[in-house]
């Protein structure tokens, strides 16, 4: 992507600025849901007496932006969804580890950790899905879905950044802003079509 942007700008002297613009473009969009930053790979086992689970339980937990669902497996056939609760609520009802142990029924997400309540009294399997921060790009050869599935959006945003803040070419910046909007619309439509059922869900009145 760096080479392509340099070629399209016809500038070989903006390597550092292009790298910064790419990272800035990713930061601008990484909190938005697209089909390629959704994950259902969250998985960890609880520990008797442990209520907080972070990177040591699953390296993806600190990278969660939105949790769509957490499910606990008591046995291979006995599974149920955990109810999300405010962290302050769990603080108010959790008195002691011994008294509050049991099969988890709810959770909170705080400080990049998942907190379970009741505090697990045994080893249970937890499975989850949600929107994730993708792996950070540092080296020139690094890649992630922003460099493939979201490439056109990030590239157009990065060029807008360069035209606006580095080259000071506001006319070209305006053109790239229009391209960026088109690419964003296309990605949103692609994400929507992948999740659509093709049917209208009935509503109770």
C-alpha cells in the first residue's frame, strides 16, 4: 500500500508521512464494524475462584471493541448465554469469593478484562463473539485485513490525509474525500449483505 500511494501521488519523498497517514486512517475506522473485523474466536476456560479474565486467558480479550455474545458451556450439551451487566452492578452484588461462587450467569467488560458473576466454582468453557481491534502494523511488511479487505478505504483516507496536511492540495483532498465516502459506503453495504437474512423479522405490538 505504501508503494502504491507513493506511485499515485508521484512522490518518492513522503515515506514517513505515508506510513503515518495509513496508521491514522486505520485508527479512524478501526472502531467501526465491518465484516472483516468481527470474530467468534474468543475462547477461554474459567478457573475456580477467579472472576477476572484478560490477556492471559485469551490474547483477544484486550482487543475487544464490542462484545456481541458470551456463552458458557457447563457440559457439552448444557450451554447458555451470559447476560451483560454494568461493572458497577457486579461490584455492588459481589461480597466475597466464597459466598459468590457458582455457575456464571452474567459478565461485565472493564479495563480490557471480562468479569464473571457468580465467580466460577469450577472450570467452564466460555465462548464469545464481537468486534475486534486487528493486529497493529509496525514493520513495513506487516499486514492485516485493513491492507486487504479494507485496502481501498484506507488508501483513499491516507491520500486525503496527505493532500490535506502534507501536500496542502485541498482540491485533490476534496476528490479523495469523495472517493473515501464511496469506498466506505461499499464496505458498509458488503458487511450488511453478509449479515442479512433476506427476510423481514416480525415485530410484536
